[in-house]
C-alpha cells in the first residue's frame, strides 16, 4: 500500500480479536495449531500458511474470519485524522484474507509478521514498523496484554483492548475519534427534558439543536439533537457510546457522531 509522510498521528492496530473474529477452534485442533514452536514458524514466514495447515491436519478450517463491524466503524472514524496501519501476527495468507473481507481498503498500511520475519511480542517488530513509516512513536492497540506491554517497551503507547468497548475508550481518551456524541430524539420536549437530566448528572454541554431531515418546510421530519461532549467522569462522551446508545433507544431515538 502507498505510505504517507508522518503528518498525522499513527494508529497501529492488531487484527485478530480487534478488527476480525474467528469461530472457536476445536480444542484438539487448537492444541496442535497453536503449539508455540509451530505457530512461531507459521507467523514468521518460516513455513507457508498451506504448510502450517497441512501439519495441523484436515480439521483446521481455512476461512477468512469475520469483520467486527463496530470496531470497523471506529477505524473509519479514527482514519479521518490518523494514519491507520495493521500490525498482525499472521501467516502468508493475510493479504488474501484482507482482500476477501474488504479490509485492505479500510487501512493505510498492513504489516504482516510473516513478511517481516518478526512477530509480536518482540519489541523489534514495533521499531521496524516505526522506522519503515517514518514515525518516532504511535498508539498501538492489541487484545493481548503481552503485546501491548511489548509495544510500551519499544516506546509506543501500547494499550490492551480486550474488546471493542475498550478500543472505543482507548481511541476516545487519546482524541483519535471525535469526543462528541449526538443523542437524537423525535420529540422536542423529551429532548429538552433529557438534556436537563444529563446536565444535572454532569454531562456537557447538553445543548439541544433542531435537525431538519427533509427540508426546512417539512415540519413533520424534524429531529431534536442533544449534544454531549464530556461525561461526568471527565472522559469524552464517545467513550460511553454504548451507554448513550441504550439511553437513546429507551427514548425511541438513536445516536450519531458529533
């Protein structure tokens, strides 16, 4: 992929467990496939993906996995202001999988351990990526705590994100996704009442806006927007998106990005 000069913050993301998921592997297959020595050979490119799967046996499925769509939405939001790259412990089939899933077009660069000959948690792999992209540091998010700690050792801001909610919080508190969440309701009185309740609870700024959806002359298609930027705990409102989604749903509304 085309590389860009270091003009934007660099966000490095793990792939599996962060942006992609797989169905559970049968225990007897996992014991062979993920045996540390064999797995290391596969993810450092010493053996091909085909050879790895042959050694594991016929019970090891070779599907591309599934995109975690909520995480992908976060990547898209972050990419508006960040250079976003994947850094994955992967076999030689990574590029083909990304193309099948459409993820190759969702990031600015891809680094595969099988191509680099280095795998996380080796701190050298992080320094290699930084050198290649021309950055001194980056935010790195991984669902494995050991890999996040290794990134910190290499001078990055390594963050353990065991789930999508943690990823959202990590990006929000670092200003890599917008802080503001819009709670959008169909009724003005209900929106103003909710805004007053949220303001009293410590949210801000709780401003209410009129949103014309179908043209200024169509009063039937008006929504009312409660703008929230800061949560009571001082974090960006976007770090509490799941909570605000539930709140909006209880009021027959929905949320949007600010």
